[in-house]
C-alpha cells in the first residue's frame, strides 16, 4: 500500500482497489503471487479480497 490512508477510509476498500489497480497495470493475467508481491498483503487476504470482488461483480449482472 502507498500509505495514503486517512482515518475516514475503509481499509478493505482501499486494499481491494489497490488490487484492481495492480491487475489493470498488467497486460497479461496476474498471478496471486504477483498481487501479493505488489500489494504487500498476505496471500490469504489477497485471496479473500479477490473472491469478494468476483462475487460482487457477478452480483451486478444477476
């Protein structure tokens, strides 16, 4: 993370958006290991955030 958090922010939202930015910056599919490396987050945290993002994405189109 880049350390720009404020007291009014939601950490999980910041982390999820950071993951999306990491994915958007790549031209090829991104591995979990690469996201962990770039984000500095724990592998389990990255996995849970990706699952949540996927569930939310699919929920938009149901």
